[in-house]
């Protein structure tokens, strides 16, 4: 739905979001707070969909529950808003039933790494051919600011009123250990790099994981007196360190400490579907009834490319430390792409 | 033939369940009767006590469990001791492996038939077919199912490469009773 | 009606246990996706599926737990597959939240519970029938469910096919409430020719993208389905939603949705219910049972009739929805219902509710591990008849 607004007497100007083609504008305004990072992350993701040239009808989005879980409701794609923590197994079923689909799980840190943690590690171990986007705001937002497995030590939440003390998950380390094919982390300030990682993740064969650190000013920042939305962006700007290929054992995030970002893992492993086919072909030969269609074949077959993304005006933030590990990550790409 | 109830017992690895399965299949698939096979499941592994139970009837079987055993096939001492008191003293049949079980004086009119099944199987070079020797022997001794039905059930229940061996074992057991 | 695919159907007479027969039923019904997790006494179902499906055409995946298993089959159903998962008590408990998701998203799927003794780990290798109420009420919120209770390996086969047909017709999770006895009991199972097996096909939308509303319904209250990747680019949510599938947090939309989720099954109870009656015409006493217990009951009823008692037998093949009207009418003309169950009184509560004092209701509980002694049922029949 397009909103119209009279700007001058007698003349009507159509106001459209630049990504209207992939947004359910009839559901806007969204539920996210002002200065929440999820919207920015979603914008980068939508841009990445366009860049990936994957046909819209071949993409399905699955979300769990929570603030980020609402993403499924705002994207004009086949989208499923499931139960808390269960987006990954739902996505797994969807993918296995229709290999042509590019299935993306878009959910929050609590949904994916606490209640859904078992599914997360097993999907990575299987190298299930799905992309998981984890918006990490260090807290449970929807339920009012409780501690998450990602809450860094000493942070105040409603369930750690005297400060969190449990060690937090280092998600890239966890996913690397489990076998993910692609692991990257950015903050919501790094819109260009985040967009590029999303594009790579969407096109990557196997299990790809992108962690997007995003501010929750209403709960996390307020409880910890971290300032306004601007202050939070400024913090990302000043404290992010880009280190592609960094040792994932060293990228844990302390309270108001340095945030190491970059593409940490980019490797090729056979996917669950490939191994499933290989094993059955090896043991059953001609008798194996193979479901032929793979994502690669589907992508190849599809010439019809969607329109490319709209111009991006936001500049990337963060300083580039230049410590490119080079092993797994690609070159820094600050000059890349179709940005205006 | 009216309802008959059969208990087969031994230890895990002797093919106790398969023995019950073969008799049941012989009756239900190749002998145009009804049969229900049940088994006690437990966390037991190879070497521990094991039993299967079979009901064979001319009519649809409602109650699928044993109320009074008509035929007890015992391939281990432990199984024999556990189940011998269930056996119908009035005309029940005990089939046992002579080398494994030493039956006591039994009450009533129980008929006893011993077979050196493990030894006969070894003569064929494969002790593993001990249970099929018993199937042959018990088929002859009990007339539970027709010989042809039992043979077909053996044939269709063992791996293809071992069909001949198993049929030899079956015949060997059957003939042992005849002799 | 569609017919089964000959490539899926193992036509012939087989000597199978209930678990294996259930797998064959699923294959005959065209099931091409199972996600499961090992649990006694149900594991044989998925083991056979894992062995058979690569040459039939479809996918088996062993998930990390039962929560993942139920959720994966829901995803696969939305991807276009015909789906099933299989479990027993503890796994059934874990599945409950997402059985609710299946009901809410109106996802055709089959859930097999090979019941064992509970609560908790209970009796993993021995029988129970104590998940019957859980099957109906286990997930939170209001919804209706369909649950079937086979009494033999043959019925494990036929009722699994029926479960798929009902799931597709009513777009709902359907449960096959097997029990350890039937699951591990081996009998003759006759699998017919494929072309004599009738299958209900998923009713897909004929609306083009842009016009399709995922939860719009006609008179039958059952929405037409569309799968992911078909161009509709719809939104499907576990939140209370309108016809478009959009979340709406209002009492009005909640009322409309919940009523429809329940009534699409409730209003079709007579059509869904399958039961077997025997000698009810002049019966004073009716023994009402389901699953393995119905076979034990039958032995007792046969004995009672030999003693000249006017006793009838009623067996529920469909446990849910409960045949309320039927029981109410029957209660007008019989003296008593005898209800043996391998639990401490579950379905008897429904019988009691429907009989509403018009006939006596006698529970014969048995806590599990084995079946009732037929003599106990016989004694209860004698007491009820006198």
C-alpha cells in the first residue's frame, strides 16, 4: 500500500519507501522503537536480496519470536513467523521439502542462541543450506529487557539487576566450531559491509551465519546509561575493529568493550543435501530416487533478475584496523558495490 | 485346529524372535490362519534371557497374549525354568535343546521332545541355524503349521544368500523328529 | 480422489509389527518427509522409513530432538511435502508447543505416538494409554485435534493412511495413537493394490498471487493452501491472524479464528468419527474401548456373552473428536458403560460427561506395563449387568 500525502495545495506526491518492493508497507509503521537497530539491519538485508539476484519467489524468510522475529511480518516474501526458538528446524523442513528455495532465518540472539541454541548448533553441524541472520542486541527486548546468553558481564538487565555475571556466548566462535560455512559479524552502523556480508551469505552454499550487533536503546542502553541513539552509533564507530579472518576465539564481546567485526569464516564444506545424495548414491546406486533440484541449479535456471537495490546514502562507520587475517576472509571491500 | 499358544524362549542371539516370527508367518501368510506374535522387549542385549509368544487360531485373534501355553520351545535352561510352570499340564508339548536343557520329571501329560539342535546346526557348519533346526523339529513334533507353510516362511524370512543353508537346517530338524 | 502411487505401495500380504505397518501406511499415503528422533517403542517406524524412502523418493532426517522434529515437519509441509513425525510419551510432551503451531497454521501433518507407560520416563518398553488426554489438550490454547487409535498392525497401516487423508482434508495435525502392544505386535498386514487406495489431496488455492488470502475460507471453514515458492509471497504467523495472515491483536479476530479452528473439526464430528459397534441393539452393558484394550475387552465380552449376558462392544477408531452425540444417544438406552483403559481414567471422563447420569459409567483403570486381565473386565460386566 502506498501512502499519499498532500505536500502543496492542489498537488499530491506519492511517498514510497525506497524498498517498497520488498516491504509490506500495509503493515507499517513497524513495532520497533526509535533508534532500534533492527530496521537498519533489515534494510541492509533487503538490499542484499536485490544484489544477490535471487528471484523473490524463491526466497522464504522464517523468524522465531522476539523483536527481530517480527522481521518475517514486514518483508514481502514468503514469510513464516513461527514459535520461540524454532525458526531453524522450521526452515530446515522447508528447505528439504523444496530444495529450490533460499531459506533465511531472521531472528534475535535470545531466540537463536538460548531457546533455539540446540537447533542452531545442529544446523551448523549439518551444514544445512540455510542463511541465519542473528540480530544481537545483548538483551531480550520484546519481554522487557531480560538477560540473554549474549549479555556481556556486568551489564544490567531486568533479571540481572545487580549486573550480569554469566559468561556470554561468542557466537562466531560457537558457529565456527560447529561447522558453519560462512560466519561474519557487523554492527548496524556498518551498513555497506553488512549488506555485502548478507549478499555473500545468501549466495553461499551451506550454512551461513551473519551476526548483526544492533542497539536496543529502550532497554539495554537505558538500563546501562549508555546514552541516546546517537551515542550508541558513536560507540560502534569508536569501538569497532574490522578484522577479516580474525581468530574467532578472540572475538568475544565484553561490556562496552571493543567489538571485533568482519568476515571470520568463508569455507566450503559439503551441505547436508549433498552428503545425503552422495551417500545414498554410493550405497544404492541407480535405485536412489534423487530429488534433483538444488539451489545452484535453480539459480542458474533463473535468468529473470529482480531490480537492483536503491541507492544507499548512509556511510559505513567503523575504522578499518587493516589487520586483515586473510585466511578466511576476503579483502576489505570499502570501495565495492553499487552504492551511490 | 483351535487356538494354540506357543512360547519360545532362549537367550538373545539364538534367533528366538525369528523363530516366533517364522511360525507366525507360516500360519498367517502360508497356512490361511490367524496368528499374533508378541515379544517381551527390554533393555536386554545379546546373551540375556529372551522370549517370544505366539497365538495361532482359525479365527480372528482378539486377546493376543498367552493364557495357557500349549507349546513351550526352550533353548536355554534359564528360559525353561522361567516358563515351564506356564505349560499346560494336560497335553502341553515341551520342545527343548537337549544340550542346553535337562527337563525334570514333569507333571500331568506333558509330552517332551528333545533335539540336539545346536549340534545338528554345527554339522551343517553354522551354529547360527540352530533355531531353524528347531523350527523344522517343532513343525514335525507339534503339527502347529503345515510343513510346506513352515518351509516357505523360512525361505522368505532369511537373507537370500542363506536360504539353502536354512532350508537344510529345517529339513534336518524335521527329519530328526521323524527318525 | 487421487490414488496411491504404485512406487510407494508394498502390495501383498506381509507379516509385520504395528510400527512397521505404520511406516507402510505413511508410504502408501505418499508421505515423503519424516523428521524424527529415536525413542522406544516408536523407533522402528522411522528406521523402516529411513531404509525405504531413498528408493521411494523423499527425505528422512534425524533431528536433534522432538521439538525440532515436529517443527521441521511443519516447515516441510509448507514446502509442499506430505509429512509425519513419530514419537512416544516424553517426545510427545516435547512436541506439544509446536503441535499448537501446527493447529494454528492449519498445517496438514501426522504425528504418531506409540504410547508407553508414564509419567516421565516411565516404562519405555511397556504399554500405556495415558497420553489420550494429552493428545487432545496438550498444547496451550483452544484448538481441536483429530486422533485415531489402531487396534492391530493392519489398522496401524490403514489408519495411518486415513490420518493423512484427514490431515489434508481438515488442514490439521492428526495423531495416530498407537501403543507399545500394537507397535510391537506382529500380525498379517494386507497391503492392497495402489489403485485401490484412495488419497485425499491437499486443496491448493487457484487464486493468482496478489489475490490469495492464506486464511480466507468458504462454507467448510477450511482454507486453501499454497506452498512457499509459488509466488504468493504471503505472511504466515503463529500470532492471532486475519484472513490475510497478518497478525491482529484483538478480541474480535481472536474470536473468529479460534471458533473456526475448533468448529472446522467440531462441526464435522459425525463425518470424521469412525467406530465399530457390536451387539449394541439389545445391550444392557456396553464395553467402550480403544487401541490394544479393545482386543482384551473383546475377549471379555465374548466370555460374558457365553454366560448369557446382554453386553455390547463399542470400539473407538477415532478417539478425537469424541463422538459426543453418539454416546449421549446410546446412554439413553443402556444401563452402563464399562471403560477399561491403560491409565487411571482419561477417556472415561468424556464418556461420563456425555452419559450425563443417564447411564452408569464404570472405569476400569490399569496403570500400564501390560494389558488388563480379561477376567477383571468380565467381572465388571457381570456387576454392571446385575
